[in-house]
C-alpha cells in the first residue's frame, strides 16, 4: 500500500507505522496549508477492548524543508499521553460517551504540539499547546452515539489562533486493490493480459471499512515558507516546500518482569514518509528498514532504485507483449528522479513546478503559489481529471502535494510504466497501456465520502457496524 | 639511624610512591574517553538521580560502552568498566 506495513520491522509496530501523508493548499482557505499524517495500517474498527490509539512512547513529527537542502526548517512534534479514569474495569467505556469529559469514558488520550524552527532535534522549540483532547474511537451506537459532536469538540479544542490541530481516528481514505496487486502484480481490469491470465474484472477497494489514526494540521502558509510571505509565482523555487513525516522511538527499551517497561536514550527514527509508495515499491526488502531510519537529505544513496525500478522490469514480464517500449528502456529513469527526488523544474509544464533544487530527497513537494482546483473533495468522481492529478492536467494535484482523493496508485503505476518518460527522453514513445493502467475502477473513489472541511478524512468506521466487502 | 633502617624506610617510601605512580598510570590508561554525546530532545529532569540509566557494551574489543539516561546518550571508551561488568558474566 502507500506505506502500510511496507518494511519488515515497522510492520510489527503499527502505532509507529506511517501509512500516508497528504498536503495541499486548503480548499476552504487558500492562505493555509493542510497536512495529514496517518498511522496504524488496516485498523480494524472492532478492535476492542483495547482499541487502537497513538503511542505514548512515540514521537510523531511533520517536517517542512523550505529551502531545498533536504533538511527540515520547521517541525511540528506531537506527543501523546493516555489516562485511565478507572483501572479496575476492563472496559474502554462504562456507558455512552456523551462528551470529551464524560465520566463514562475510561481510556482517554491527550496530546501536545511543539513547533521547532531549525533542525528538528536541536532547533528552537515552542510549545504551541498541551492537553489537547483526542476524541474516542468510534465504537457503536451505544458507546459513541453522537460521534460527530465529539469530533467537533476536539476540533474546537485544537484550534489555536489561526492554526488548527486534530489527532484521532479517521476512515482510511487511501483506496487500493491490495489483494490483487500483491498477487504477482495483478491489476484486475487487465488480468486478461497477465502472464497467468484470468478474465478481466473490476478492481476492489481492499482498505474499505478500515480506519487509521490521523494527525491533522492546518496552518498559515506563512508558517511554512522560507520568506514568511505569501507566494504567488508558481515557477519561483521558493514557492515550493518539501514535506515529510516520521515516527521515532527511544533508543533503549528494557522489559522488566511484572510488566514495567523502561525506555531511555535519544529518539531514533523508525518510520518515515514523503511521497507515497516509495519505500513500499522502490526500495528492496533488504533496504526497507534502513530506508526508514534515514534522513531525506541522504536519499541520493537510494537513487539507483529510482533510476532502474524493479517494477519497470517486472511489468513487461508479468504482462507479456503489453510493454515493449518500456522493456526497451536502458537509460536511467530521469523522470522518476525528477518527480520524486528533486521535483519537476519549471518550463516543462507551463505555470507549474515542484522543483526544490539539486538535493535529492524523498519529500512530498507542494507549490504554495498554486491555488486549489477542487473545493469539494467528495465531488471527485472516477472519470474526473482531478483524480489523476498532474497526469489529468490538474496542477493542484499529486505530485504537487497530495489530496486525499488523488489516485496515487494509478498515477505512479502509469509513471513507472513510462507514461511521461518522453518528457525527459523525447524520442521515447510510451506504450499504449502505460496511460491506461489502473488497479481498479474507482467508483466511488472511497467508500465513505470525504469531508468538505478540516480534517477532510471521513469519520471512522464504527466497530459495531462496518464492512470490508 | 642505622643504614639498614634508612634503607628499608626509603625502600618502603619508594615502593609506596611507585605504587601510587603505577596506579596513576593505570588510571590514565583506563580513563574513560567520551567518543560521542547525543541529546536530541529536551527532556525533563535529566539530572534526576532516580532516572533509569541504561548501559550496554557495544563493542568490547574496542572498549566501547553506550550509556543512556533521559534523552541523552554517551558513547565512551571505558575498558575498565567493561572489565568490571564482565566479572558478572562469570558468576
């Protein structure tokens, strides 16, 4: 998936497993940027009695690089603290949870937000807020009968001046035919062309009915840009920021008999995420945990996996005769390096750039000078141009940031298949299939409607009634 | 004072001073050397003596010991400490 269970070690540590990162100029207020960082892959809504929550022992961070050197200039750090009102019950709640202070709500979580200017661990830090409430998980009609009201209360508490923060359970907004893709690269709509062929079929949304835990923030552009000023020239490199997110744990942990756990030492990064599907698809399994531990400024060490991606070799083998031109590519994939490691320079697409400079780093790049094109995320349908971001001609879509509805699986499949390789290699003709690849027929894009306002990801599926079918 | 006694005294003094010198030389040889110090977050009460302290021998052949408390970490070269810790493995 995007970055769900993408590496051997982090797949055993879901609360620290970064699944998706979204960043976009806010459609309701174009002076602001909304960033969503998700954790806990394939979160089963009925996972009681110890429902999913953030890790108290995890440092969650969102980094902004606003000068193209691959090093963060602004960081938002979140720490969580769990309290139990009654340790003598096994229950998460002992009655309906009617408010964020309801005595019936036993296991609660609060969080703090710190903003750091400069390197994330040594820069100048300011505590923006503490004791912000995270809403309860969505259990069912008896335990959480007025769930939206609980979320509204958490959102109100998380509004700090002109910044908004939210941390809590959400519907998994990323959609993908997971079961098919990892069955030897099968794309159901094209499986009649597969080496092991079966009749073509519609794809499925295998994340349907699952939840994630989301850290959401909406902050003024001036919080993030190097100049602190609002930007209006899309081709000016200073209009582009790089965004990445991570989870870190303390270096040492000792488990004592009796259940006591001692943790000590500096924070060590165990998960990171910039662009979707990078560690998932490009990095080989022997490098995935190492990739998670690395800082983006050192990503040139991984450039070979962008220049000669394994998937480029696999597609012509798995779909014989479908990708003859892709099979003939012998030069390094400069298109992938540009799109994913440095950003696309100005001049290739008029009025559009994501270029941050020569430093190769996996960051989700967002051009702050390009206004939103879609104001209602739930209005995006399968055959819309917006779903495919820049491939569909939507300048405000992936890889210019990433909106929840952007179909990053189809976009990256097509790009790896050579759909835009002709931009850097003018003599190249993309295979006919490259521009049509898709893992599913996405109607609707997500099984639950995206929200029209912050935090945009839908309310979570409830444990009592949900479906993965 | 008889010559023999003077001689014994001086020999005792010599032995004593030699022992101190040897110890000093030994202490110099075994003096811990801090190779690296890391603290990458502000932590409350890092000076709290009751804060758990974790140490592990990273590479005995190089004499490297890692000591962690709070969000601090020190990598030291301390062969004497490793030798003392190793005694416990022989219990």
